C-alpha cells in the first residue's frame, strides 16, 4: 500500500505512522524514491525520519542507508562506525521565533549531509575530529548553530546527550579556537526554556577538547562547598577559591558553567547560626547535596566531589557519619587564603574506615586516659568514655571536664592530641583519622557509649565520621554554643 499521498500532504503524520510501525521501512524507502526533485524539503525530512527509526531499533545497516540517502555508485563501500543524536536551537529571522531542530550523526567511510548549506560546517568538524560523517537534519534551517552540538555529540560518542539531557548547546566555529559570534541568544534561550532546558553557548565552554574530555572521562571531578554563618556572596567567593585549587590537578568546567550543568549552585550556605537542635537534619541535607542526587547532570562514570566545608566540626562529623555507603571524594582545608587537599579518598573510599593502626605504630597522634570524678570512692563505668579530640591551638580539655563534672557525668576521659603541638601540619590527614579511630576502637564493645567533643580541623572531624558507623558505635556528639556544650546528636536510643 502506497502512502506517498499522505507523505506529500503531511510529512510529520507520515513519519509518526512510520515510527508506530503502520508504514514499514521498505514502504518508506519506495515512497522516498517516488518524490520529485522539487520536493526536496519533504525528502530530507523523510530521510531523517527513516534513519531515526532504524537507529532507534538498532537496525541501521549500510545497504538500507545507501538506499535512503540515494548515494551514487561512485560513493564506494559504505561503512558505519557509530551513530549519535543531537539537537540545537534555530531562530526564524522573519519573526524572531525559535524552534529546536534535531540531527543525526553517523561515523562512516563517506561524507554526506542532507542540508547543502551545512556542508562547510560539517567539513570543519570532520577535519578537526579526523572522521567522515553522515549528518542528517530533521528539517531545513540556516546558520551554524548546529556545529557545537554536532561536534560534542561525535567527540563524546553520544555521552553528551546521556549526561546532559537538560542542556541545549549552540554555536559555530572556524576552528577549535576560532569561535564565531552566536546570534539571537535571547530567542534561543527562550526556546530552550520552553522545553525545560538550559542554553549553553560556545563561548561558555572555553577549550572544547577539555570540555569533551570532561564528558568522556570515567571520573567527573566536581568542587562542592558547604558553609555556615556566611553570606551568599562570601560562599560564592569561597567556592571560586576551592575551584581554583581543584583546577590545579583536575579538568573542571568553569564555576559559571557548572551551575548550568548541575542545574543549581555548586555550594550551599546558611547566613546565621545553625539551630543546634536541627544538626542531624541539616547534616542529612548536606549529605544529599554532596551525593549529587538532586543535580540534573546524569552521573555517567564516577562522580567525585571535591569538598570544602566551613561549618561546626560536630556537624561535619555527622555529615561524614551519614555519608554512607562509602564513595570516592576529596576533602580540602583552608590555610593562608588557599585550599589544600588533605583527605584524598578518590582511589580508596574505605581507606579511613578499613585501616587500623596499633598503638605502638602511632605516628601522628598521642592520647591520655584519666578517670573523671571528684569522689575517690566513685566507681566509674567501664563502658562510658568522653573522647576529646584536642588538636587546635587552644585546648578544650579543661572546659570539657568542667562541663562533665557540672552535669554529673562521671566517666573515663580520653584526650587525643597531635604530636605536633599547635596546628595540624598540612599533609594527608587520613593517617590522623585512622589513628584517632583506632584509639576509639580500643574501648569499643556492645555496651560502650562515647561522648565526642571536637577541637580540630573540619576535615578530620568529617573523616572520623566516615570512619565510624552509626550501627556499631553508640555516640553522643556535643557542640560548643553560646558558652556551653550542647548535645546535638545521639543514637543511643536508636540501637
């Protein structure tokens, strides 16, 4: 049954019938051959529709494609190496309205496009990539906005669509470093927004090869910042410092571009004091942010956050405690107006959790144990310990002991300090975390209850949270607020 009259009356209806299987590929190829020379627009739309259906069904082969493209015999043997889909915005100049045009790119042994005015742009991309391409467009258009999405689609072997379905790319170029001006940006942005997408123009990408490598890399390194008692502007400034530090060793898009790729700001902050009664809920909110589950970017490969936190140490500990299962990440510490990586778990996420250090092999820390009571006749429990991690310039031991005695909390006190008096030297702090965890585990049993007090760099508190488990350690966590210690977390009743 011939549907060529339907094709001539409404090509889109015809293609829908083809997609739904009402019209077969063989029938569509025959109808394509029946079109006249002056029906070029219908022909190119149908060529696109047939090839799209073949690609969707995994049935694309050289013999069918040769018939669809109506290639002359002197084109030679047609070999197909890979096929990808892309899309881009175009603007109709007469009324400045926008629309999205779709495209198909097929790595092949021959070059072909169904839009003659796109041939020059396709040839530039072929020369850059060193590949021959069959490029089909869903409808006629003018301009060069197809070049960037076509390049990215082929350069990333289609991963760009899988990873960033919410982004619409646009832009042309004469070479990788010879960018062409992008016109009608406002109209294209409006078109993208109408489809629930974000527009990215070529000027925002910087080095196109580096951006392509970011997409295709098995590891996506993304800086993330968390801050409290900090304004939005200050958080943005801190994030840029962190981004600069990560960029020294990793391929990372610009901060402005990351906002679009992620679908939100790559930092979270609170301007005022945090509600100590809500620390556990706030920690869970930060965990969800660090996991990246709410980001629009699809995590193709390993998503490795590079994290800097300017928050209370006890809160950072809770974030680490709840950030399970273990994942690849890197923690940074701020020192002398710069961020430094101090806890790198990008190779072994379980490093601080699985590593145990015997007391005789401690290289970084030392500890003392004392019974805290004013009454020599008091018998202390063997199962309740105050753990004071005292690694900042000013000791908190006296303040903690005073708090415990005032509140009639008579227990054994373990004070952990760094062998380097004063500030903890910048290094790989996984050693410090592993040794602190090993001290804590010396006293662990099914009955042990720990009361944790912190005065140390935030990454060490965070790392210790990663090293311990809510279901194996009974914990009371305290935070110094408004002149006194407050209990901000307890899992005693949960176990």
